[in-house]
């Protein structure tokens, strides 16, 4: 849809705003409604809009599929690492208090880091799912060529 | 680090190893990581079991005290099931490497990562003391199992997986609706807390409906007879390694959840009084025993035959539950343990033949007895165990089931148990007859015995069947402790 001028201009305006809004939800998740899941979905929707306007090939130049895959796993590992850190510092799994000296600072640091892990994973999973569906026609064509 | 602090790591190790596993390249590294995590999980579960028999262990996640926070609460019932699940995962993984290599060309990081997620999910369901957490782990294990089944070499695996996805999601949703109703009425999700708060509201329609929803939801997951339709295809078309693993674990864990909800959360007196559970379980158990075994007799595909046999064996477990006595529940737990060993051994034997011959249809087994003697002998011995010949594990659980039936004053059940065991003779004999009493077709190529890396885990599994048939201390003590823990004082009285 690159040839549609209106769509292109509107998307160019909207994409950064959507991403910014995603980050806003992400980093305000600890004391206002929101959090990693919602932020990840909003952030991924900006990228999906980019794919719709500019096509999948350009979008995969921005972030290759392998990078999405690795980020998806790193998000989970970040979550787990915060949990393990609590254990190593003498608490139970996912106990945030031992992470930093101040009680409030420790809770905030813990929840922000965990939510960042969630956000990264949710965003990349959304992008990967969309990529798989977007590539379906291309994959089918390849399979059909093999059959022929 | 104390044992209580170590306990949740039998879930956390596979859960954290899963994303790492997906990052590993090639085939051997993911397998090694999966094996190592399964072993770690088993060691922790084995350490926890003796402690849990002495008294329940409780671990509060994030140091949030229960009932606000999520609690892992391990008594002898779930410690016993956890040891079974993780131990079986180790043996299945040991056996699985060659089989998975055969069925999957691509790098196997994602495959073993899914397997670790399924394992973590099953362990999590078992150990948690929080009703909603059960649902979360149920979804983790189910979703990864759907994906694993879809990895099957046959294209029909996709359809089998999709059908299981639909049915499994219905089951999980029913369970969630039930838990939701309980939450509406009590405002808590912690199982022990639920058990304390339920008596006040026990006589409301909402709680009755909650119990019904939970039983139907879990009945779907454990393939209770009219809800079993997902199972035969899922077991048949899954990769052989996954058939071995889920046949031994998935339905067992669902059964454990059902027992836990009936006995600990609602209380046995209440559950059996409010719903006609004895009649329902008895009817469905008997129907399952006979229809499962009868259908198994006519299957040409041996994996499908074993799947139907599983439905029949689930019947025995439900029968113990239907009796509603300590002895009956002991028999249920014993058969849960022993059937996992038997069915894993049988699926390994059939999978070994599939690896060598490339088919699991009964025609492919003709004359195999002479060409693959070790594999087929293992199948025959595991077959003896599923029939319930003395000195095998299968005999022990049937013996306890018969004792429980006599004890409950229902001797006519003994005859039915014996008759359905005789039906097991028929479907096991068909294979033995094909393997030893028919000659190899002239056009079939000669096959050699399977390599040791498949035979050793298979024989280990068969050995366990005889070990626990002769030395019954671990399963009987574990099952008795499990049944007694569930009949403990936490029950709700109507």
C-alpha cells in the first residue's frame, strides 16, 4: 500500500506515536493501569502497521525474524533472572525486597524489570505470529513449487 | 538452601531451561539440556517425597504469604505424582534422542524447549496449592503438548493436534469456570483457604455447579469415557517420544487435579453427597474399561491400540475413585503410578519398532520376534504387566483394586476387573502372535535388532515394571500416604 499517499503519510505520523504510547504504558505499568502485556501489544501494533504500509520485506530489514525469536526468549529469561536474583539474595523466587536497599525502590525496580521482560516477549511474539501469517502465501508458493 | 526452598525448583528448572533450550543450535545440545533439567527435576522431587510424607511443605512465591500470594503446597499426594512425572520424563528423554532424530530433520532446540515447557507445566500443576495457578500451568503444558503433537511425522498429526486443542481448551475453560465460581463465593483461590471457607457457602447452587464444572473439565483432560475422543488420534500421530511421555503423564496429572479438588478443596463427604459421583464414576469407569479394551482389540495401528488401552486403564483408576474409600483411592494412586510405567514401556517398544521398521501397523510386526528379539520380548513383558500377571507392577495395582472392591462390599466388580483384564490378554496376544507365530513376509526386508541407546531405556522401563511388581515399598507406601493425606482433616463436611 506504499502507493497510497494518504495512508503513507498518516502511518508515518502514527507509527512513532503508537510506539511512544506503548513505551508510556510499559514504564507507567508499576503505578497506573497498564504493564508489559498491554505495552507489548501496542508496540507490536505499530510494527504491524508498518508492515501493512511498507511490506514485510522492508519490515524484516528493521528487525530480522531471528532477532525477534531471540528477543522473545530473552524477555522470558529477564523475568526468570529477576526471580532467581531474589533467591540468590536470600529470599524466595520473585521476592523483590532483597534486590535494592529501600523497600519501595526494590519493589519498583523488580516490577519494572519483570514487566520489561513481559513487554519484550509479548511484542516479539505478536510480531512473530503476524510474520508467520504474512509469509503464509510465500511459504505455500514454495511448497507448491516443490510439489510441482 | 533448605529443602523447602529447593522444592519449587523442580518446576523452575525445566521452566527456565525451556527458553535457553530454544536458543541452542543443532540436535545434541538441546537434548542434553532437556535431559539434565529432567534429571535435576527428578532429584529434587525424590528428595522432597520423604519429607512430604512426614508433613506438608509450603513455599510462598515472592515471600507473599498465602492465601494472598501463590503457594506451592506439597504433601505426599503431589510429591508422589511429581516424582512419577519427572522420573518418567528422564527415561522418555533418554530413549527419545534417536527417535526424535528420525522424525525431525530440523534443529531440535524448539522441540525440546516445548518438551521442557510441557514438563514444567505438568510439574507446576502437581505442586501448586493455588487453584488458579493450576489453570495457568494446565495451559502451559497443554499448549506445548498441542505443538509437540503437531510435530508428528504424519500430516494427520496436525488434525489430531487441532482436535486435542479444541477439546483441551473446552476442558480447561470448564475448569476455569468452576474455579471462577468458587472465587465469586469465597474470594480466595488458595486451595487450603478454599477448603476452610467453602463450608459457609456449601449449600449454594453456585458451589454445586462449580464442582460439576471442575469434574467435567478434568474429566475431559483425563479422557474419562464419553470425553475421550481427542486421545486416540493424539497418541497415534504424535512423535513416538511424545507418545511415551504424555501417555505416562498428562492424563495422570489431570486425574490428580480432579482428586485434589474433590478431596482437599470440596471435601470427599461433601462432593459425594452433593453429586452422585459414586454412580457416575462407577458407570463411566466400567464403560471405559470395557469399551476401551474392546476397541483396542480391533485396532490395526498399534499406537492406536495402546491409546484405547489407556482409555481402558483410566477406567480402573476411576473405579478406585468411585469406591470413595481410602483403599479405593490407594488403588487409584497405585494404578496411576504403575500404568505410567507400563504404558511408557509399551509405547517405547512400539516406538523402537517404528524406528527400525518405519511402521506401527500390526502387519509390520509379523515375524519380528526373531529379528528383533530384545525389543519384542520387552513388549511381551510389558504386555504381561498391563494384563496384570503376578510379579509385575500391573498385578499389584489390580490386586489392590480388587481388595478395595471387596472391602467396599462390591464383589461383583472383581469379576468385571478380571474380565476386562482378559480382554487385555487378547490385544497383547495379537501382537505376540504376529511377532512370533507368523513368519516374516517374503518381500519384507530383514531388519536387525535396535541399537542399545533405544534398548537400554526400554529395558530399564520394563525392569521397573518388574521391580515395582516385586518390591512394592515405594509405590504402595507412596500411594497409601497419598490417599491418607487426601482423606485428612481438611475436608468440608456438609
